[in-house]
C-alpha cells in the first residue's frame, strides 16, 4: 500500500512498537485480504469502520421506533424505549424546581444528567441550564432526527469530560430528499393532557449533486395536566404511621386516625393560610359565608392548596434547523448547520401564603451580613384590626394568610437556544486519510419571571398602619416608608387587600441566564499501516472549548426579603485544550476460533483552566473477538473523567427545594428514637415540646445548593463485558448480553439531606457548632426546618453495576408479511454512594428505592407485524417491585422486632396484628401500548401514512403515592413521576405526507 511521508512519520513517532508485532505475525501466517465492507461513522469513535467492529455496546433507535411511540418529546421517547435511560428533568417532576421547569433531559444509568454526554451529530452542544451540563432534547427539531445512538460506559477518551455513564448521540437527517409534513394530536380520555405536534422537513440536492440541504421545523404544544383532571388527585393524603397503635393513619378534621376506621373522603390536608386570614392562633378566622368567626379548625376550615397543583406543566416549543453540505472539490466538502429553538413553560401555583413569624433570609447589600426577617405581628391599635380581635389580643395580633389578592404564583420560563457549526471535511494523501476541521458556537438564554411573590420587608411596613392627622385616612406609620410609596395593607377578610396595596407588597423577581460555548475541533483519521489481520486505523486530533456562564438575578433574588429563593448573581468561565488519539488494531483474522480479533485503544489529554484540575488523562482499551460467524465477545475498560462545571465551582448558596423527613419528627420530652436526645437540645424544638407536648415536622423542603471552588475532577473506571449472538441455526435471531461496572472516585456529589440531619443529630460527634453537619441546618423559633444546605464535595465513591439484555427476532410469515420481536432489559446489581461521615465511611444503597428512582429491573418488549401497507406494533414496559426508601424499611423492621419482643414477653401494650406501613412496598408495574399505521401511495408520487395508537392501553397509572406525610417519595396529586405522573391512557392519531 502506498504510504505518504506524513503516514510514516506518525507511524514512527506514535506507534513505533506495532511494526515489531506485525513482523512477528507475518512469520506465522500470511496476510489476509482486506474486506470490502462499507465503513461508516459510529458513535464512540472517530474512526470509520463497519458497524460490527466496535468493542463498546451501542443501542440505536430509528425513525420507525420514534414514530411508533406517538410522543412529541424526544426525551420521553428515549425513557420509554430504552430501560437504561431514566428521566432527568421533565414536565412531570419539575413543578417545584427554581430554574429547570420545562426542561426535557435524560439520565443514563441513573448517574445524573451531568454524567450523560448528549451530542448532536457527534458534537458537543451548549447547555440549557446553569444547574450543569443539561442538554434539553426539546430544543432539537423532531423533523431533523434520523436516529439516536447510545453507548454505555466511559467515553471521555473520545469525547472528553462528562461522558462517564456514556453518550447519547442525536444524528440528524443527511440524505433525505423531498418534502415531509407530519401532524399529530393526542389526549387522555380521562381529561387533560392534550398534545399537538407539527413537523415539517424538506431535503434536496442541488448543483448536480454537489450540494445537499435540509431544513426542518417543529411546533409542539403540550397543554399539561391539572389537579382537577384526575379523580385520584382530589384525595387529601397526609400519611402517618401510628407507632403506638401500629396502624396506617391519615390526617382528618379530628387529627390523625387509623385509616381502617375512616374513608378516603375523611382525609384532610389543609393550611391555616386562608384567603380571609386566621388570627390569634386558632381563635379567629374569616369564614367564606359567615365572615369573622371564632374557633378555627385547620383541617375543617383551612385551605386545600393541592387544588393548584399541576401534574404536568404545560409547555410550548418551536424549533427549526438548517443544514447544508457542499463539495468544493472532489476532495473537500464544506458543511454548515444552524439550530434554533424557543421553549416556553408556564407553571401556575397556589397564591403565596405567609405567617406573621415566617422568616426570610435578608442580605445587607453593603456589609454582606445575613439576617432573618419576618413580617411580624400587628398592633391591636392598627385601624384595620376588628374590635372583636383587638379585645381578645394581648400586645400584638398574630396572623396567617393566603394572599390571593396578589394572584397565583406563576413561574414563567422562556428559553432560546442557538447552535451553529461550520466546517470543512476532506481527504488527503491519495484518499488514504480523512480530515475534519470545524468551528461550533452555541448560545443559550433563559428568562424567568416569578410573578406574585411577597416582599416581606414592604409587608412589614404596610402592616404597621395608623390614622393620619385627619383622623380618617389610614397610612403607613413609618414616614420614610410613606415617602417611598408605602400603602397600608388590610389582611382582615376576603378581598380586603386593595389593588394598590397588593401592588406595593408584590415582588416579581427575575432570573436571566446566559450560557455560551465556543468550540474548535480538528482531527485526521486513516490507515496507518497494515498488519496480517488488516489495516491499523487511527485518528488524531485537537480540540479547544470555552464555556461561559452569566447568571443575573433581580434585587429580591440577590438580597432576599421575598418569599422566593435567594439566588445570587454569579458569572464564570472555563476553557480547556485537549489532544486525543485513537487506534483500531486488527490482531487476528480468519484464524482458528478467531474469525476476527481486534483491539480499540484511545487516549485524551485535557488541560483545564481551573486551578485544582491537573492534566486530565482519559483512556480506553477494548477487545472485540469474533470466534466464528454469528458470535462476538467484547470487553472494554475505560478511565473516564469529569471536570466540575461552572456552577459546581463558583455558585454562592442559591435556593432550591427537595423532599426530606426531619429526624426530629415526633420528639417528646421522653421519646427515645434515634437522635431525639440531641433534638431536644435545639431551642426551637424544646419550645415546641413545651407548647404542644410533641414536635411535628412541617418542613417546607427548602434546601439551597452551594458550589465549592476547591473541587477537582472526578475519575471513573468503567468495565463492560458482552456477548452478541446471531446463530445460523436460528435465522433472524439476535441476542446480546452486556455487563457494566462503573466506579467513580472523588465523585462530585451532594450529601443527601437525610444524611446531613442524621450526621448532626445521630452520630458519635456531639450536636452543636463543632459538628460541621449541624452548621448546614437552620430552624425557626418553633423548631421547623428553615433550610438544609447542600454543598458539593468530592465524595469518596459512587458505584453502579448491572447488565443489559437485548433480544431481536424476525420471522417471515410468507403471504402474511413478517413479525419482529424485540426486547430490552436492564438489571441493576448495585447502585451506591460512599462518603466520609462523623463515624467513618458510610455507604448508602439506592438500588430498588423509589425515592432514588432506581428499579432493580426495567424492561421493554414489542411485537411488530408488517403486512403489505399495514404495520401493527404491540409493546409493553415493565418495572420491578420497589420500596419507598431503605431507611423506612429499616425503621419498620426495627419497630416490628420491638413489638414482637413485647408479644413474646406478654406485654399488654404489644399489638397482636400490626399493619404493614402503606406506601412502603410497591409492586411491579406493567404498561401496554399499541400502534397501527397504513401507507397509501398516490399517482403523483406522494405518499400518505396514517397512524394511530394508544399508550397505556389498560390505564395503569401506577401505585397510589401519598402527596405528603411520613414517606420519602411523595406524589404530586398522589401520582409518582416514575409511573407516568398521572397521565394514564393516552390516545393519539396523526398523518405523515411525503412528496
């Protein structure tokens, strides 16, 4: 074979040891002929090869599979069709998110969205959130998608940071010609959940085939799902397990009662924040018909705020893309692609509720000093105070109220994404080498408006009202406040707050996020030299990337004093230079028990600008052995690394919400549960015990996140071993089994809120300021958790391992068409996190826990029948049985053992037939889908495809998961997002026209 000087130079410098290996093999066998198999680009490599010559397992999803789902969101399609992929952020799980409502991301192996690298045509793209490297798949026009390829295991040696769990590569249309128009509509027969999607695309060759262009656009509207759309959502679940009676209980008008003694219609979960207000504890309230009334009972007279919940947040998106390729010469091609998307989501929540002693964090803009401020109680001399309340009040009037006059709290997000690439591709050195040089730029902007929050500082001024000198005009008592426009607020009664007063105390904070990415990539690939088994194919390249992020928040976000989260402004950038090399080395060919044996080797070096990140080296070695036709074994080892992102490094504490249970819940003066001795040392909890006899957890779930400038990169060792079979004795049968093991050291993680609480109150290190975990916990004067701070650290280890099984079988029915069976399954053997606690290393198990979203087993299966112009597909999705949380299981087993010991001892207080806690053990879940399509051909060369289907044919909406209470994973509207979030049966129909 002809070699150029460059080829010889690269061979000598970088692979000097391989010729010796080649010479040794030439002594034992003659060189076989190089095959003529077509060589294509495959995700996970920059070397063109046939699709079977890659050691890392690849899963792909083509256009037919995408269309069969009847879904408009690509992320939902991937989650539904590929068991190894879990939902990241979606419209059914982000209702309370500060910045991510409306995003559509995925999570491979449940290792986090940040560890799943999402590519478009093999290129990195700009993130859609300051939370991390979150690529929202809703920004990609559906009409542009040709197929999706997923590789499992570390791919940092090929693509750089973030590819620890693997890579999801969205491949766009390239050779499609003609016009396509696809319209689809869907709805849920039970009500709500309407969707409408319109896709259009056009592709054409031009200038005698030297050029090709494709333009595509998508408009998608999802109307969402409201509380009133589902019967299950109306039940006011507030679950508790009565440890004395050992029964399942729910809150009622008369307090917690065993569920066996009541009906679901007796359940209550109300708030004392009512539209007319409650005053002096439970002494007074405004009844909607009777006006000012004595004797408020919260679960009878309070507000049911769950009616405002959105089971699925509505969203709109418009996305468009244009790509063009043009052959400048026979050896050089120019390419250009631009993508634009506009995504909007509107999450309408309940009006803001506030108590007189609810505190909000306030930061002094000059000194930076932090304090907690409340609106405070009202003087009985306030002109608005009714005489009845003033007569019974002491020195002040306490209050609780829902500020409905301000309107519902609304999170309004608009996101714009622009992604562009331009480059040149060509061949060199007599066509033996390919080269690629490209420049990419992406820009993302998110504008979030949070409407109708409360300004606590202004409310405090407005509640301090007096009569003016004329004796009739009511004004704010503070002259400085009046000078700044203070309007007195009357909170006594329905509709009592004037529009002017509402405007004065209203806060509409904003968050503006700007993220950009600039990328330059250049590489060459080609055959370096020939071994007896074939050519050694290589690729070499360099890449430069600069990521910038600027988070600009309004004054209320920066300095607090409002009823929304504290989100400071911050900005930063990271740049990285990288060099990489890759080789595919054929070792044996057509030898005994070795029809083919080859090795994949790759290395990537990365130099980051951040001070704590040393030169990162990611590498990979893989073997692919085909002992005979139809059988292939593959093994792969990769060292993958992920550098901390800008937010993880630089973010000040910023507000967010999470769900957690207070370890101090149920503390009394004599309780002996784990941690309660230390809980009683907290002044607020001690105060609650003195007042009520027992401390009851009513935390809001507020859990701010904070960055850490001392972070360094995390490092993963990933192993995959697999076998693929397509035996000759069973034509049409394909089977693949792949084992994976991913172990991440120095993992960039947060310690779970639950563990922070346990380390503070239930460890060998004393409770107090010397316990660093206690420093991240704040409580109010009644002991309620105000916040649990979550900081990111380089923890000791995160590990997951398991195996995937894929089966496909195609059977020819002759005149009756053909059948295709397909099944995919993922089994998780381990999923754990290890961190350094006060008492040494602690390992947390997340496998089989709904709170973590990690099922032991997940599978999908389908049968597709094709006959003439008909196509019918039946599919099913399976999720294994699961527990709410392992901590609850341990607590139940301990309680059960204690009760059994009492029974054995003849203790009369023992319970003979204790109830198993509800919402602790959930059974397996199976869902069925069906789709039908019919193709029509017209004489004018137009094709029409009509299709329809039903997702979740038997309306399996998953287990009842209580909205709140003594459980870890709560369900919005009593539905869990892992089971569809209450969508249930979904019917769709559409038409696709091609000409």
